[in-house]
């Protein structure tokens, strides 16, 4: 099997049509239009803000975000499976299960994780503060935190910041919200698309899906992402929203690996205002649902790749694709092992086409194959065929390493299973950033 040619190896640009892969979906594939400077407030019915509340010492750094629905709306969520699940995760998991939300509040600088009953009480009190300010039920508030684990969360910043955030909430405020949730990230991650529906009963209706995320380290999500808030103006029930989100998260955010650690704060929230077609009902499996899943996948995939691109200290986005496995599950095992390999990641940082490190990772992944059937390409250069080394031009390889994305393709020659994982290179700066994290 030949490697896919869908991977964009050009220099990274935040809004690059080469990053869209929605056409790979079965069923309807609407024409998706990227929204310039789009994000979490691009869908009708939402405003947001980002403020400096005081969680961080630097007064010029935003550290609290508020996403607000004009009216109570449908919500769904996926959350970390780490047993050290943070207090906000435990609270928001319950609130999201009720299916209705009015606001999402996120602070950076403190994870409120491993903080015991006190942490739970503070997360609940945060919901109370937002509910009082907005005029809704505390159960309609979702809360999330990111930052240092094991440190008590101060409440003063919420008390000062919530009124300010509510006053500043606006559609342009989505950009400030995306900046306020960052930790070691080097840039805000936001994106949105729209499409004109062709589904029966929705013909001609423009639907928008947008969102924001953060993540740079402690990244190997398990049923969630680091922190993400996604919005749409398509009307969705809680059940439909949860089905779509769970389906898409597994193929997007859960396929990012930076350092093989799963955060206790992983949270992905989907809010649906229904403003685009208030009386329409989307059902799982119908045409409107398939259109939405394509758009949701595109937004989440774009944001997931941004996370991998912005891995702590990284210089390269690495896309690992494994084809020819006995099953998709075994392909996933193999791709994750390659993407997690420190030897592979450091080889990419050193601009070294050392395919032996990839082969070793495949061999210890648990996937079943015969080494004599394995083919490997690095950046489109055949470096291994049938388990044997291929001669290649080292100068050409060095030239290709100048691109910001490095695709690695492997064919195990054992079946039809396939999987793709996104990661980044491992650099000196990763050690420096994490060595200085609390200092």
C-alpha cells in the first residue's frame, strides 16, 4: 500500500486548507468554509471574554475565561479518565450529564487537582458565583481549571474577575477567552467553520461550528482533550450532542501525544445554541447529523493538530500514520508507540532519518506483523522496504526537514488496519520548560 498524499508538509499557517480532512468521512461532506479569526463565539448565540483575575502574578497576562450562552443551551462533555481527576472535572462531569448549560468558566495558573474535598467545594462555589452573576442555576455552569497540580485554589480572583468577565463578554471576546486559558502554550488556539446545509428540512441553512483549546504539555488525552470548548448554532439534544462529541473526540483530540502523560484536568465541552434553526430536530444518523459530525471533526482535528504543533519546546509537528495492520486497534498501538518514542522524537529534532528507531518502536508496540513485510517512509522518502534499508539522498532529507510538519508512514503488510497519531519532536527546551515549571 502506498502512503497517503493528504498530509500537508508545507510551512505551517494557522488557517491552511491543507489541514482539512473532512472529505475522508463517509456520508455527507458539506463544503466547509473557514471563518477568518473564527473561534468559540463564531456560532450564533454565544459571547465570551478573557480577563486578568489574579491567578497569575503577571498583571498583563489573561488568566480567566468566560464563555456565555445567550440562553440556556444543550451541552455535552468528555472528561479525563485519570483517577486523579481534578475537582472541576468531577463537578462539571455531573453538570454536563444534566444536558443544559448557560456558562463555562476556565481559570489558568492553578489546576485545582489533588485538592480533596476543599477543591470540590471551591469548584462548586465558583459555579455559584457565576450563576449569581449571570442569573442561572449553578447546575448550568461548567467549570474547568489548568495549571499546577496539588496547590489550593484561591477564590479571590473569581470574586474579582467574574463581574469583570461578564461585563466584557462579547463576540470579539472569544479571542481573549482563547488567550486566557493558556499555560505553557505559545499561542492561542481557536478555529471555526460554517457550511450551508443540504439536509432535508435544513436546506439553505448556514450552520457554524467553532471552538478554542489549550494544550502544550502533559498531553496524551484519554476520552477528552486538555481543555476545549466547542460551540455550534445547530439545534442538538443532549443525547445527540454527546454521541457526536464522543465519536469525534476519539478520532481527533485523543490522537495527540506530546509526552505520554494524561492530565487530571482533561475536559472537552460542546455547547449547542440551536439559533440557526430553533425548531429543527437533529437525529443520530440522519443527514443533518452527518453534516454536523463532518464539521465538528474538522474543527476538532484542526485544533488537535495545533496542540501537537505547539508541544512544549517543539520545532516540528510529526504525523505518524500506520497502515497495513491486522486491525485498526493494532494500527493504533503501533502509531502510538512510534509517536511516544523519545528516540524517534529526538531523531526528528536532530534532522536524522533514523528509520531504525521507528522499526524498533513498531516491534515493541504489541502489533503483530512480519518484519520482512514492513515499509517505512519519512517525509515521503522511502527509507525501508520489506524490512531492509533503502538508499536515499541525505541532502534531500535535510532539505525536507526544513518543513514544519514531518510525516512518518509505516505499512506493516499484515492487513487493512490504519491509524494516525500527531506528536512533536523532543527538544532541549522541553526539558528546560518542565524543569522550571514551578520555579
